[in-house]
């Protein structure tokens, strides 16, 4: 399924390059819905911006830039009066500028798409087409962002980044909980239909593996982020989250919960436990004081090394979770399980809208080289276009904060950031709260339809 959607998205991208490329790629493109292909194209755009931001943090890039003759403090031998501060093109501040332009683009798209009800709206062409122009707009915005005077830009934009990053974490929580419910329901359904011990073993192994990884993570947090005397706040965070994970696992198998949701169980709880463990680790990596193992490792590096590299283990895992969440939101359709987790506002509705089709052919010469992108939003949009772009704007802010370790690139370089620590630990508690709500809501409100 992912390969099919990827081909369809690639064909759309080729279509903005010329008719020959469009004919060639679209001939290999299978049919897909317009809502899905458009979301994948926006995801591709966001991923390209993420890769570009990562390139600016590449180790050694700063030294290589000094060899360019037009850079200030250049070691090149070519003289010239035109000099550029190439330090602005690399490092954490460059990440801020790239993500600033990307965020503004998606906010602009969100404003343009306010009130769109179906693909019959004239603005649908802007949402589902003009990809070449959109990429030019984003690239132009990125280039323009590098001309913004440094001043208070980083400090002010960091505040927006922390707020937006926190909001995206909440959205990511909803998607992860929806994934946990969907995964468990499909595997339990397969087991009930086939009565195969293979499915039962798979459920058991997956559940035990997630719980084992979460337990190992908790133990490592105690080892590296606490000490025998002191570190009381770190001990509190780790201990309270461990207790909450145990409680939520017990709630998931209560008879009252099982009566309303027979397929609810420990598999979902294990996925939530694993993610909560990651959030706890991420929060502690920004905690102040000698209890932070990340700071101890940072103190052994030079300030310049810290500035130009940020790909520690916590950032890499955060990037992987971010990419998977964004892709999941694109290819996943809202179902009965997602209605409980409120993710129907994020995911496309299943089987929505009247179907039409947009045929892309090769000029009629070959007859068989034809691909169809079905317009499944003729009677109503499959998802909120405005909210979709708002989510992607928040995603760009989250990736900005993740790549820069959640601290101001213009300040003294340190992994200590009390505000981001509390944002992350609070989000871990909200994750548990949201999951508990999905479990107990049907039992508390039996008259409401959660299916």
C-alpha cells in the first residue's frame, strides 16, 4: 500500500516538471484518491525541508564553508569585495530560519483553505495542484529567511517553537494512541477469526517486547539520571511515570473496560508505556544540574562541536517517531477506534465524498498509458484542509526544536532547559491521561456512541 501511494505521489511531483515526465511517471502510477496523494505531497515537502535542516547541522560543514572564497573569514585564495557571512547558513540558527519559512508556508495555506467544504471550491486547485509553484514559494521563503537580522529572532522564535512543539506532541500522542488501538484490534480480530496460535504468539511477543523495552528504559534512567543522594526531581519523574504506567495497564484489563471494549488489552498499554518512557528520557535530558547525564557528555566537547552537531540518540529517536507519525497521519483513515481518540479531526474520513476522477493521459497516442487520481471529495472534504496545514506548521516547529535540542541557539550552549523539561514531562502525563480516557469513556458514558 505504501509503495502504491508513493508512486502516485511521485507522479504528481513529476507532473510539475513537464508533460513528458508527467506522461512517463503517470503511466506507472496506480489509481489513488486525491486526498491521499495531496497529503503525501505535502509530507514529501516537509521531509525535504527536514533533510535540508539536517544538512545544515552536518559535522564538518562549517569548516568546509570557510573554504569558499565569497565567505567571510574564508581560507580561500580568491580575493573579492563581495563577502557573505556563511555562518548564517549552518548551525542551529539556520535550522530556525528554514523551519520559520516552512511554518509560515503551511500557516498561509491554512488561511487560504478556511471554509473549504468540497473539491468543487475554486481553492481546491491550490490545495491539490501547483506543486512546482509551491516548492518555489517555500524555497524563496527559506532564502528570504536568511536575510532576517539575527537580533531577537532566535529568542522570540524559540518561544513560538516551544509552544508549537508542545501542541504537536499532543497531536502525536493522539496518533500513537490511535495506532496502538488499531494495531491491537487488527491482530485480535485476526486471532478471533482464524484461532491461529501464530497470531496469539505474535500478540504476546509484541506486548512483552514493548513492556521489556520500557522496563529496561526505566532502569537506565535510574542509573544515568539519578544518584543515591540528591536528584529528587528526576527520581520523582521516573517513579511517578512508572506508577502511572502500571496503573493504566491494570485499568486496560478491568472487567468494566473489557465489557465495553473486548479488544482492549495490554498491547495498547505496552505501546503507551514505551512512548511514555521515551518522553521521560527526553525530559530528563533537558533537566538542570549534575543529574543530567547528557550535560556530563556535553561538557567533554568544545562549544563549537556542540553548536554544529546535535544528532544525539534522543534527537534521532525523536526524528524517527516524528516521521512515522506524519506518514501515519497521511495514509491512515479514521475508523471506529480513532473516534474514541479524537483523531478523526486529523485523519481522513473513511469512504468520504462522491467519487469523480481526474485522468492523466499521454496525449491519446498510446491509449493504455493512463492513470486516474480519484476525486473523493466532490461531496465533502475527507479531512479538514485548514487543520491539516496547521498540524504541519506545528510539525515544522517540533522538528526545529528537536534538531536544536530545545534550546536557544543564540544563548550559552547547554542542554539545560527547564521549560522544555516541563513541556515534555507534562506531555507524558497527558499521554497517559488521553489513553485512560479512551479506556474509561465508554464505561462512564454508556449512552454515548463511541463506535
